[in-house]
C-alpha cells in the first residue's frame, strides 16, 4: 500500500472518530492529558476547542508543543502525532462549526460541552511535525494491517 493510500485510510479513520487525547505540559513540568473533540483536515492538521481559562490553554501558552492520540479501541487502530499548537481567529468560526457538526450530540452526556460557550472558546490548530498510523486489526481492516507503525509525516 502506498503512502497516499495509507493517508486516505488514516483520514477515513480520523473522520470516523470523535475524540482525541491531547497531551500538554504544565508550567511546573507535569504532563497533562485531556480528551477533546476534534476535526482533522485533508492535510492531517488537527483542530480542537478549549475554554478560556482552562489548564490546557495555560499549558499551551507556556509550551506550544503537544501530542495527540486518536483511537482508544475496541479495534487496535491508532494515530499518534506531535506538533505545535497555534490559535488564530481567522479559522475560528469555520472549524468550530465543523467540530460541532462532527460531535452530533448523540447523548445528553455531551451537553456540558455547550457550557464552554459561556466562558468563551479558543480553537487550536496543530500542524503535525510527525504522525504515525498503526493498524493491528487484521480481520476488520486487512488492507492497512501492519505489524509496524506507518510514518505519514
């Protein structure tokens, strides 16, 4: 399978997932991980929302390097990436709408997310400096099955 084929499969996988884990580092050097709703574009850039005043925002303001993982099971497929998080008002509305559409609020448990609007939202774009795609699901996804990580970026 070519790298372009793997990228298409990775994008399909990302489109079918709703949440990612974003890892940041506090000003005290402590690692912190948060689950976020996200959107990934065709260039494998990630966009996620956080509230003004959140620990995640404070951590990123101090250190813009983040790591992202998508794929928590049950299928053993994952995408792992790292890059620099940046915020820009130019893309805020467009990607907030895309993230909200992707969430689709299937259950009432997701409704607390709407409370973020009260505090104000910040949207981050992460352009990966590295990204790997791993698929151990031989039966469910035989075309992209591999014993190794596939480095896409």
